[in-house]
C-alpha cells in the first residue's frame, strides 16, 4: 500500500519559492542592466563631447593659423613704400631686401613671392633660395594669384601641396596704404608657411590636440578624428588627424574592475538567493508533505484516517481503480476491544490496534488501502474481483486469531459491513452504506459480516420512527411490566415474580428484544428502566411474601446516579430491599468491571440481591459469579432446552449446577416448558423454576388470582 496523491498538494510552496526567486532575479538583473546602460551612455557621451571639443579646437587652430598668415601678408602688401618700389626699377633688389632675404630664417613665413601686374615673377625666395613658384605650388597657384590681384581685398588664403610639403599660402595685392588706385591689375605678394612637424607640434600644444599629425594624403584617414585642409579649389589637400581621446572609455576602463566586482557580487547574491529559495522551497515542501500526511493518516497505526480514506474514495482512479473492477469498502468494528483496554490498560490496547492494522494490511492482495476511522473502527478498500463476502469472511477469520502481546494471549473478534461502489456514488454515501451494513452485522451477532442492501435503509427509517414512538410511549407510561411467576422446587409454590416489560401500542405490541436495545441505543433506557422498576415495586408491594426480580440493563448499572435513584425509590415506596433481585447479563461485567462492581456492592449493602441472567449463553464463568458476589444464577433457556438433546446437554448442565451449588449459589432454571424439564432440573439441583409450564408473563390481576389459587397452573 502506498501514498499516491500527496505530491500535488506540495506544488504550491515550490511555485511560491520559484516566483520569489524569479522576481528577485528579474529585479536584480533589471537594476544591473539599467546601471550598466547608464554607465555606457555616460562613457559614450563623454567620448562624444571630447571629440566635439577636439574638432572645434582643430578648426580654431586652422582659423588662427590662417589669420596669422593673413595679417602678415596684409601688413606687408598694404604699404606705400612697397607699392612705390615694385613699380620702380629697383623692384627686384627691394623685394629681395625686404622679403626674399627674410625667408632664410623667419617664423612667420618660409617663402615670399612677388609677381608683377601681369603675373611675371619679380622675385621668389624660399628659405633664402630662388625658386619657381608656378612649378613648386602647382597650377592652382596662378588662379590664386589672379584672385588676389585686386585692390581693397582681403588676402586670399589656401592650403597647397608642394612636393611632399603641405603649406598655407596667403596672397594680397601690393597697394599704397591710403591708395585710391583704380588700377585694374596690381603686383601681388604671396607668403607661404610650411606645416612642418614643429609647426604641427606647436599647434597641437597650443590647442590641446593630443597626438595631432598631418596626413599628407588628400583622402581622409580611416581611424581617428580628422579636419580637412582645403586647397584653392576647395578640395582637401591634406588632413589634420588625431586619435579620439575617449576620456569616457578611459574612466570606464578605470572603474571597470569595480563594475566587474559589483557584477560578481550581484551574481554571488543571485546564486545565494536561488540556493536559499530552493532550500526554503524544499523545507516548505517537506512541511506541506508532512502536514498533509498527518492530516490524512492515523497517528497510532500509520494507516489512513477518515479524511485520507475519503480522499482516496473521491479519486478512485488514483488508487488503481478501473471500471472493469469492483471497488468495495469494508468497515469493521472490533468486538471486545473495550474490555481489553479496561483489563490490560491503554498501552496494551494501543499495541493491539497496531497489530490489527498490520494484519489488515496483509489480509488480501486486493485490499489496497487500510484505514483507522476511530477508536476500534477500521476500513479496508478492496479493488478486484474477489467476491466482497469472501474478503469480509477473511477479515473476520484473520482478526479472530489470537494476538500475543507481552506474554498475554488476547482474543477479540470483529464485525464487518461492506458496500460495493456504484460509479455514481458519493464517497460519503458509500461510507454511510457500509456503516449501515456494519451496524446490521453487529446487531446480528459478533464475528459477522454483512453486505449493504437497500432494505437496510428502510429498516433504519423504521427504527428511527420507532424510536420516536418509544420516546412517546415512555413519556405517556405505555410501557408496563407484566409478571412471570417463579416456583420454589422445595415447596412447589410461587416464591417470586420476574417483571418483564411490555409495550402494547395501538398498532400492536413491540417485543422487548426490539425496544430494550433501541432504548439502550437512544439513551432512553435509564428513564424506561427506572419507570419499570418503580411500577414493578408498586405492584409487588401488595404481594408480601413474594420476591421481585427486575431486569437491569448494563447501561443503567454503569450510570453513576443509578444507585442513588434506586435507594431513593425504595425509600419512597417503603419497599424492603431484601425482597428485590436485580438481574444483569454478563456483558457489563466484561466491558465495565469496575463500575459494575462498585454499583453492585453499593446496592448489595442496602440488601438488594443480584442474579446473573442468561448464564450459559455467553462467556460468563463461574469465577465471575463469585468475584462479583452474585446471589443467584439464572440458567439460560437454551441450556434448559439443550437437555432434550441427550448427546451433549445433560452433562454440562449438571456439572454447572453442581459447581454453583458447591459455591453456595442457588440456581434458577428458565424456560421450563415441560414436566420432564421441571423434573430434570429440580433433580439437578435448581431451587427455582420459571417458564411457561409454571406460568407465562401475566398482568397483575392474573397473577393475583394465581396467587389466590396458590397452586401450579399450566
Ligand atoms: P429474560 O430476562 O431472559 O426474560 C425472560 C424471557 O423469557 C421473557 O421474554 C419471557 O417471556 C421468556 N420466557 C419465559 N418463560 C418462557 C418459556 O417457557 N418459553 C419461552 N420460549 N420463553 C419464555 P420477554 O419478556 O420477551 O423478554 C425478553 C428479554 O427482554 C428479557 O429476557 C430481558 O432480557 C429483556 N427485558 C424484558 N423486560 C425488561 C426490562 O424491564 N428491563 C430490561 N433491562 N430488560 C428487559
Ligand atoms: Ca431476566
Ligand atoms: Ca433470562
């Protein structure tokens, strides 16, 4: 037998733990992602801002480089002396002295070229040497000179290539400072400043352009930042190039270890959370599993409890039930378990229950589940094709085997009720039906199995309505005693009467075998018993010389107020207690020996006598007779009738009576119907006889006329 349905109940904590972990994970990753993104944005914008600053600086450097050359060429070209000189005879020597010679070593320009108004070279010197500007500066030089050749015009500036050199050329028409000339053509002065490595380095320092270099190619370099140096036609002649400083990346590189550490910490934190939540989930799962197990199992035997059984019944497919098979619920009740508990204590009772549980689990392969539903109530779930009656019989047989506990041999029995599942049946209804069958089994006698039948429901309903009627009947005193005479063997005269309850209802009479147990079950027996006792005592008050026997239910005897009630009744009716005999059956002696003993002793102290009723049909022993101080024993009818069966009856009967006689306990024989029975029992040693032969139970008047005749009647 195994547990198959617990797992689903444990999914919830796992889901909760998983959701918590997932939320934390998503949250942590989102924060990390946002932070990472912010850092990258900061890095990139710092890089971009620095690049923009560098571009602005480079452009400013070019502007200032140009402005310087422009100022120099303007200062020299717009000069009255120069204007006069270039248009005179000594133009060549004058321009050499003032400008050509200067080119040898002068920071502001490297070459100086003077052209006459027709573009013919007057003088051209570069670093102190004569050179041909048209050849060195290329075709655009002529264009540039033409463009510069106009009065009142700003100097024309343009980058140019000269061999492998890149230089800035600034040109301006030579004119008088205060000139108002209207000449259409003038001489032109042109200075050039070479972008040597030193010049580039100086620009870099002045304008904070780290790594600035001159790319002497007319095509922009691929990497880094560039600014074009345009020629006269606007096309790039060369480029200033420098690497992007990427200050953001530099800062990023510096803080990268910290970011990595933080990421590492975050990762560790995540792993910690994940493992912790997994552990937590496992603990929750285990707790849920344990709680579910506890809620559905019996603590003592480990079997399912009522909840667990109902769960299995609600989902029969989960326990291996297929529609081709029969599912049967067997409910069983232990017979005599209470007596074991009372006699040996609860520890032994507990061991017994555990042993019962073990036996039940092994009773049959088709018994897939065993459950304990209450004190000594168990259930077995059968799935298979074995007839349920056969399995019930096996259960009864298996529990009838004695149990060995701590050197004791304990025998109990069991009653079983079973019901087979109709697929439409609600589990509670199945249990109710099996319970009804069990109830019937217990009523029918011990060690019996009973199958549910629909008639049981009708019976139960009848019983319920009968209970209502009984309540009514008791309340309106409809149940009265009749009296059956007891004959003394010695005198052959009536020596006493036994009161027997009779319920005559308008619809017919109900037998005491029906209504007494019903009153016992429905809690009416105390009231009913006291009423019959009171009524019998009142009637018997008139029959001075007769004893009165009244039957007492075990339940009454166990009621703590019983002794006081009887005492009060006797006082009220002024009835001599020595005339009263209370008849009890042995059942109460087994189930509640201590309470029975206390009540018996208290009432015996008043003078009341006790008779053990129905001796010989149950388990009562002669020992019990003495132990509880019985004053009389009543031989059960079945023993008396057994006399006729020569084979077994007489020996046992005679021995029993002889034993009682030896113990000084007188014996009444019940159910005497024939003269021969009367003779035989008298001879065997019974001192009183009771039965139809001497008189049927009769009402007061009939009894009084019988007493008046004072003779035996048939
Ligand atoms: P019991 O105490 O053994 O009562 C004797 C039963 O045997 C009576 O049945 C009686 O009518 C019947 N009986 C007597 N002589 C003969 C005979 O010669 N032949 C046959 N066949 N039967 C005979 P009754 O009155 O039906 O009572 C049945 C049982 O109900 C009683 O058995 C007793 O246990 C119980 N009972 C009756 N009245 C009361 C009562 O007031 N209180 C309690 N607690 N139980 C009662
Ligand atoms: Ca009796
Ligand atoms: Ca009896």
